[in-house]
């Protein structure tokens, strides 16, 4: 019976940690340790609070009405991210004039595994 409860707890953990499309592979750990089972990126960010970084990439989707943008971005060492394609939130005003296919530089604030673009400019 105890085993079943442990498995249920492990299955419930990844909920809410899905900000990025690609994540580094987390090593498999046998003990049901919550910190160890979260992926490395998210657990580090949660411990440290929000972080800021600068990146560059290509816009693959943008919705200025809802304030969402998807970027295929290069590595952002300041926040511990490898290159990846992922969605960000952004203030709708920031996204006016930004179109799919634009090459952009951007600032990002990361808390947990969610990122918000706080500044963006076309190359
Ligand atoms: Cu990312």
C-alpha cells in the first residue's frame, strides 16, 4: 500500500513544470525525493527565485492580443538554458510590430520554468 502512495506522489510532481519544450534529461533517482525528481532547470530556478537573462532567436509564433510569443532561441547562460524553442508570455504592447520569422534580441525574466519577455527588438 505504501508503494502505491509513493508512485502517486511521483506522478503528481511534474504538473506545472512544463514551461519549456525541451528539458535536460534528469537522472533517474530511486528515492522519492521531490527535489531530485524535478528537472534540474526548474528546481534550480525555484530555489533561486526569478532570474533575468538576454537571448536572441527567431520568432516562430506571436499573438499580440493574448501576449504570447514562441521563440526558437539560442542558449541563455544567465538563466541556465540551452538553446530551445519555447513559448513566453509578454506584455501585448511589446509584441506590436513583431512577426513570425523576425530575428530578435530579447530580455527574459524566468521564475520556475516560465519565462516572460520583458524587452524585444528586431535585428
Ligand atoms: Cu527556454
